[in-house]
């Protein structure tokens, strides 16, 4: 949370001319309830079950840039589906930057009940090894969204450019 996955995903998808699939948005669209409502009414386990299906569907979307929730790494099925669909990048944000981006953390059920900075730091500590294990690449997400997108495009060009013989300039043209 607070790494900028959704914003960076939107910008990257636009720059690469590819569709964006945000798994949290997909869940909300299908279920008709917010993530907070799902957590409240079905618990985290209920949300995670919906997340597995959303990740599977996102991974099956050809050429998609996929933005996931931070807890996606908690289920090995999600990691397997994402890694099988392409390159997985861990957008690494510090707790301080993530907390600043999230403001009050409203609408974030996993941040309720403790000081925001403390809870984010704990989530990062608890999950960082899973993020690193799942990812092919790691990018510093404390940078601006444009800088993060630039880093992701460099990764994309390094991985895909040699296979497909093209690159993406800042104007989005091959």
C-alpha cells in the first residue's frame, strides 16, 4: 500500500499502449462492494478468495500491465499466475513515503486500529521477503511516478526489446 502501484500502472500501460488490469478494481467491479465492505462482511479470507480469481483473470489478459494489491503475495497461486504471465516487479516503497501517500489510510482495512506509519512498516517487514521472492525485478517506488515508469520501461526494453526488436521512447512511439 502506498507504493503507487495503481498510478504507476496507469502511466505504464498508457506509455506501452497496453491494457491495464487493476485486480482490486476488478474485484470491486465484479462484486459491487468496496474492498473495505468485502473485508468487513466476509473478512480478509473472503477478499483473498476473490483476489485469486481476479489475479488469474488478469494474468490471462494478453499484454496487460497488471496492478495488484499488496497482499497478493500471500497466496502462492497468485504468484504462480503472475510469474507465468510475464515479468513481476516489486515496487519497493519506504514506510514513511507510503504513509505520506496514503494520508489517513481511509478505505484501507488492513490499516485500521494502529498508527498508520507503524502498521505500514509492519506490513512491509512481514511481506518483504515474499515480494522479493515473487519478483523478477525490484524498483525504488519512493521516486516520482514518472521516474518509476521510466525504470519499468528500461526493464521492459531489456527483457522484451531483444525478443521483439523495438524500444519505447518517452513519447510512447516505437
